C-alpha cells in the first residue's frame, strides 16, 4: 500500500539547505525544541513512522481537506489515498488546520522541516520570548493553511506538514536578521555563505513562488502546498512586527555575525 498523496509530500526537495547561521542563541530554545518533539512524536505514534496504513489513516483523519472544511464536498465523497485506501468525507473538521500542522507525508518531509525549524526557530524565539513565539508559530501556521484553502477551496487533497508554519518563522527571521551570515549547501556540491535575505529570498522564489505560479489551477491534483508556504512566509513578515521584543532583538543583534561579502574556504 502506497503512502497517501498528501500535499507537501516527501517528493518535495528544497533547492538548498541551510547548514548553520552565524547567529548565536542567547537562551535555551525550549519552545522550538518542544515543537520539534511534538512533530516527531506525532510521526512516530500517530503516523506509525510511515507505516502505510497508519500514515494513510492519519492524513485522512488529521490532515486538512479544504473542500471538507468548507463543506464544498458532499458527505460521503470518497478520496483515493493510495492502493486499497480511500478517505470518506464526513463533514468539516474544524480542528484540521491545527492538527495538519503536526502531520507529515514521509521521513524526508519530516526531517527537512525540522532541520529548517532548528536553524531558524531558535533565533526567532530568542527575539520574541517563549510564549509570544508559541502563539506566533501557531498563528502563522493557521495563516498558511488559510492561504492554501483560499487558493483551492474545492480541493479534496489532504494537506499535511509544518512547512507553512516554518515558512512563517523564516519570514520573521528575514525581517529580524536580514544580513546575518548563513552557510548554505546547494546539492550536490556547491556551498556558499550568504546573507539571510539572499538565502531566504532564493528559497521563497525558486522553491515556492515560481513553482506555485507554474502550477496555478492544478492544486486539486495534489503535490506540494506552495501557497501554504507563501502564505506562511508573508504572515511571518507581517506578524513579526507586533510579536518581536525590541530589547531582545537588540541583545541578539549585538552577538550576530553579519555577512560582508567575505569569502570562505571549505576545502
């Protein structure tokens, strides 16, 4: 039995990976670690670490189906989820925008998301304080889900993944620390040090805006939820303004290393 065709599924591979940022963490990133732990626990306990039956059931029950949420799909509609599996619409699940943020479509999907959150989340948490950061994370995740629903309100394709919320974290990061140096790997061989604004700008355009434009109108066929990434990123840019703590930001910026066009030798 194959895994479900959930949006943001494991075939999505970013064009680049951040290895590290030169932005020291001032406080233990408790909330970021807890979010990572919850995602991993959900993957292991609710999704069977990718076991096909549990994976399909979790995506069906806890994933976000836009047409079901908005009651645009008739009750009883059957959604193919892979060989031998169908998901039946039973009515709008109003908690699905929240629960879908902690579900994933495969090991690669989970590990990639958690790595990006590990790199950027700790510094954003440092700049807001723990409680504000938790509220911020949940809000940008919900904004990401709303963006995808707005683009494809009739879709029967389940959407899962923390990518939209993490996109919001990255949007906040580029506003707070645009010139911080980020060590970036372009598979399979290229590696550079870029300012955060360049790395995240390329990620936003090449990994999201461009493919979203090319696949506009095809959302009902499944694939990566690019509009959730875009919506989350833009929500992060906007919401970081009321959620940031100016004193914490000033402390953080004092210890960061800023990119000044210097070359690096990784030989």
